């Protein structure tokens, strides 16, 4: 089973004029307005908007109900809710807002106020895969598993055990990851005002959704295991709290994904809670994100360490959905020091960097990895 997003378009229940036709001049004016707001420092993913979304998520929705989210312009917009689906947040990057406006043709698909809605709603629909065939090998192995399994049917149990076994296999492989010791050496050398007590994995992907694509599935498992190993290693350093908590947030997680991830003694957060929980005692990991993770973070938090993709300029989808905007670049350039980290496996990882807040780096610091490169 996988969750398929069905993005909803915003509308104004209190202003029927939103249905008026628009002209090319309206589109040009809208683009100029959005660009000016961004250049003047207006937040597009403000904490108050994310908090409003969390409040709305606690409501019980029925047929005909709407979900309210404020726009960048200060107005409140409505979104239709499908009671049979999972209402989830849908972010639009600044690049996407401008691209949608510049390429708009049909009034039914885009209206000027759409450019003011950077935080939106998507109804996630469950799509069932072909029935899973029970594998006697896995069913037999379950009796030897050290962890109790909670899924209701044997077939589901087999799928759950399979994913858990894959995650554990990646954990064993971690010992052979090149550069891992250098990463831990960097973390151990930092001077932190507080011990790191939280590690977040944002947008690591659904194990269940990718199980038919070997490359994506392996990439997904590696991301989750990286976060687990990072938290585990921090527990053993002076900069990490003895009980570093692990958090994952991804709107595409299925019930089976959540069960497997909880076996890593991790917590699942509902989007956008993670962005409001990050602070200077946090480490955040995100790779090849499908939403504007970097932009949301820099507007709401200053984590101690960010582990993110490096700018690639390779035409990948994340360049539009999670871009290095001028605001993101300025924050990373002025408040953080960037350290390249080694690739773990070319098929599973894109070029990545560790961004560490300037005040946490000791004088005359040289990354063990960069030092090895010089030698």
C-alpha cells in the first residue's frame, strides 16, 4: 500500500470574486508582488501558520468540511477535505510559486492568489498494491525475532518482518561506511552550550511505497539507518545527551512504515510538528526532499547541525521543490560552516554536507575528513 497525494486548490469562501478571470497583467503583477515580499524578508512558512495547521489537524472532518490555512498575504484560505483520505500539508517552494504563476494558462488551474498560498492541503489517498504472498521463510523466522510484532495478520506480519530485517542489515553495514568515523570525530570536537538531545530525519521516504523499486528502497532504508546510527553515536560522545531522541517526519508513511521505524526506537511526528520542535540542541537530516525543507527550517529554527544535500545543479526535481534560495544560501553562508562529508554509496546518496553553526566550531578547526583529503 502507498499514499498518493491529491493536492487541493485554495479558495476564498468569504469572497466570490476569487473566481474572476485574470489577465496577463495580473499574472505579472502577482509575480512581482511575491518576489518583493520574499526580498523584503517576509516569512512564507511562518511559525504562526504551521501552528494554525496543527490546530486544524486536531479537528474531526466530515463531508463538506473545509480546512483553513493562512496565506502569505494574511488572508485565510479554504481547502476541501476528503473524509476518507488523510489530510496532509502540501508545501509550495518559492520557486514553485513563481513557476506556477509564470506558466499559468487556464483560469481553472491557477488564480493570482494561489501565489500567496505557500502552505496548502493535500488529501492522501491509499492505493493498495497487489496482494502480498506469504513467504514461509519469513513466517518461520518470526518465531526467532527478538522484538514482539503487533500486526494483525500473518501476511502483514511477514511484510513487517521483512522491512525490519532490511533495516537491521543496513545497520550491520554501517561499520563499513567510509568516512563514518570522521563524521563522529567532527561531532565529538564541537563546543556545544547544550548537549544534543534530538535528531530529526525529514522526508526519508516510505519503505512500503518503494519496495518495488530496488534503488529507491535501498536509498530509503539507508536514510533511516543513517539517522538511527547518528543518534546512537551521539549517545556515546560528550556533545550528545545520553538519551538522544530520534524523530522521523514524512507524510507518505504508511502504518507498516511506522511500525518498522518504531522498531528503531524512534518517534513519528505528523507534519509540520518537527519544524516547531527543532532548536539549537538538534541535528536535522534531510536528503533529496520532495518539499522545501531547507526554507521551512531557516524560517523557524537554527538547529546546531544540518546534514543536507549540497547544491548540485543537475536538473533534479529537488532543485525546484527544495531549492537553495537566496535566503537559504545567506543563512547557511553567514551562520553555518559547511563541511563536505564522504559518499556512502554512489547509488544511494547524493553529494551531501554537514552545516554546523559557527559558534559551535572550535578555533583552528579542521575536519578529519578534509584533513585526510589534503594528506
